[in-house]
C-alpha cells in the first residue's frame, strides 16, 4: 500500500472480534504482559474503592485495521469529525504527513493545528491543511527531551506536556523503570513568548496530560507510581502540586476529559505482585535488568472495561456513544459501544 493511501476514514467497514470473559487465574512472571484495563473516573479526587463488577465486552470493532500501526494516542476534532492518531511508523493519521520519529501524545491547538509529542524529536505542531511540521521545543533548562510523551492545550494557548525521561529513549524505557530513579519532568510551553518552563521535576515516568474543565488545574499521569498528580495553574494554589488519585489498579498511560464530568484513564497494564516486588526491591530490579539484557523481551471508579485478551491499551477517548482505544502495538483502533 502506498503512503498516500495510508490514512483512513472515520468509520471504515467494521471488523468484529469476540472478547470472551475469562475466569482463569494466571501467575505472572516479572516483565510478563498482563491484561489491560480502561477505567472511567469521577472528576472529584478520592481514595479509590475496589473495582466495580467489570463490564465484559462481548464484541468490538477494529477501526482502520491494517492501516494504522500502534496508534498510541487518539484525539478527536469535532469540527471536521476526524480522528487523529500517532503511529509507530512515524505517520500521524488521518493527516497525510509522515513526521518521522515516533509520535505519542496528541492534542488540538487553539489555532486548529495538531500538537504532537514525538518521543524522539520533541514537541511539534502540525498543520491539518498541508501537513507542515514545526518544532516548538526540544529542551528545557539546557536538558534535551528524550521521551516527549503527553500534552494538552489550555484556552490561552499554553501547552502543558511531559518528558517521561530525560535519560532514556522510548526503546530504552524499560531501563528507566528498572533503574528506579525519577528522570521525568512536567513542563509548559508558551507559544507567544516561545518559553519552555519546567513545572515539576523528579517524576517517575510522567505520561498523559488533561486540563480541568474550568482550567484551574491540569492532571498528569505518573505511570510507574500508579497515580495521577494535579498541578494548579490558577487560583490561590497556583503552582502547587497534589495527588489527584493514587493506588490505581494498573499503570496509567493517557488521560482524557470527556466534557461530561469524567476522566478516561487508560491503564497500560494491570498491577501484579511481581510488578510490585520489582518496584519495591532494588535487588529484584537488578535481577530483572540482567534478564532483560539477556532475553530482550519485548476520583472513584464508576465503570470498568476489561478483557484478558487485550494488553498495552494506551489511550481511551469517548466520542459520542463509543470509546475509541489506542495502543502501542495493535494495527487498529478498538471501538467499543458504550452502554
């Protein structure tokens, strides 16, 4: 297939897949893939309660099957009715432009252009009209970004984004986890002054970003710590950081506000005892690092979407009556009909 035909319409002919519930219990080894969860959370902060009964998905559509490779993040443009995704092969689709690198987080700018977090290149702006790519920033305080990850755009045009690790690249991300040191930063970029500011440092793999509806704070996921933090951008607490939610049942990747009082958080993988031991004890991390070097193996819950046949779901965006899920690896977007 030629590159000029690589983009896809919003609703291609769907392909059905059977997602059957499983009651099997599996003991997971260190670094083994685990089932993925996408959870809907209330807007207010809270101590998470046990997960409610899961809504097992009996069927789903594979949107753009074979036309997208690892659509890590999904963003919707309501004006054009188009979904944009950043893919593993360097393409941002539906835009017919290959930006190279590896686009991860996406957001719509105030000027209608697409903001792209490219894990290798930095923070980019892409024209939806002609595909022109502009580098906005790739460093802060003299330190280059190594894993630009998630972003959201405020009404005043300020871009809030994360650099998951200034030490390791996306391909080396497992080493960031195994080292157990905070190499991540939460930043802002002012398009008027072109200034890049570090708002928080010493973070454990900061990831997805979402502004509050009243623009008083912005939430960012801290993947390794299984929590989301809140940075206040207005009001009496401006500049302060607190925990929005912690002790999540998995590792948060991207986060989206749906405009109706809820945040959608995609958990890249569930939390297992082996993962907890891995993070708690340095000696186990060192052992896992040796194995990795040898083997190189690749508010309150109100709804719970889970299936043991899925893993590595990285984003979830509610569009109409559907939930669109992106992934680092699957060659399609998963579209789920919500109740």
